[in-house]
C-alpha cells in the first residue's frame, strides 16, 4: 500500500549540507535529503558509516551537527543555507527497548505523558501491538519481542509525525523479527507517520521500506525506490534486482 499522493507533497524532514565530525573525522559530509510526509525510508550502510549519527541529528539529540539551527561553518568560512528541519512530534525506537525495570509496562508506555486521556491511549497502544492484558507486567516478565512491542507502543501513544527506528529488531531471533516486521508495517499503514529505519539488513530494508538510502563515506551513495506492492516476502524473486543494487552500493557481491 503506497503512501497517499497528497501526503507526499509536504516534506517531513529536510536536510541541507548537514555535516558532523568527530575528532577531525568527517562522518556526515554535507548531506542533502528530503523525506516526504508519510514515506517509509530505510537507511543502510557499513558499521561506522554514520547511520545512527544521522538519525540522532534528525531526532534533535545531537546539536553538534552543523546545520542545526545555525549557519554552517567549514574551515572558518560561513556557508549559507544549511538547515535541518523535522516535525515537532518525533518518536525514537532503539535496538534495546529502554524500558525502565522499576516501572510496569503501562507506566513505561505513558512515561512523560499526563492528562485525563493518557491512560486510555496507553492501553489502546498496547492493544495495537498485541500486548492487551500486559499493562501491569514488569519489563522483566516480557520476552525480547514483547519488550520491543512495548517500545513501539510508547512511540505510538505520542502520535508521532516522524518515527525514527535505530536497528529496533537487531537483537531479536529470526522468527520474532519477521513478526515485528509485519507489525511495524501494519502500524505504519494505520497511522502513516514518516519512518526512518536504520538497519544493517538489506533484506529487512527491501521488505519494509518504500525507499532505501545507502550511506557511503558520509554521503548518500544510492537513493533507491522499491517499486513493489505490499506485503512483500524475503522469497519474492522480483526483489532480487533491488538486493543486487543495494549490495553493490555497499561493496558486496553475492556468489552464484
């Protein structure tokens, strides 16, 4: 199910000349990127390529990037036009669930929220991710997959315009990952936030996203639209061409 045309006319994320360095090592090198509202984007790249750095910048967690609300500087020379803009309502899901062990599941989902409707919204979000009836469970009583479901519920209850996911399924077993892929895609189709998913898994990117970016030496090396209907499966032979293009962009070749 493709994003509605009218949703894609308004960019959710705009990056212009975004740069980030660590000890003189340039990790993000003047990135320009637009993510339309309601689009599901996956970001691939080798370890250390800057995927999580880019995600943290978009989340507003890293104000050392040039372009975040200030003019860009390069070797003492001011460059005009640098910017990073994102929606006001942004949620982040990490590889570990980051549930507070001393709070029950519902309390974790509602962390930082208040108001008369908050508790019901939290219960509804837990039901959406398949955790109805687990509101009073402790995080330690949940499986790894259930903990990530709770983390998704915590993100959903905030009604994000942009969902940022930093390898949220990397620590899960293969069968649980497939179930979580289906859940994430269903939730996206129901709520239609923009999604930026960081992953090392080429197949995960192809199955989930409608657009896949490859980060290479601090720049977007490939911007690929996955023009196949959903639901997709790993076994779909028509996805082979996309896989080959993405692996080539990552410098990997498959033996036949």
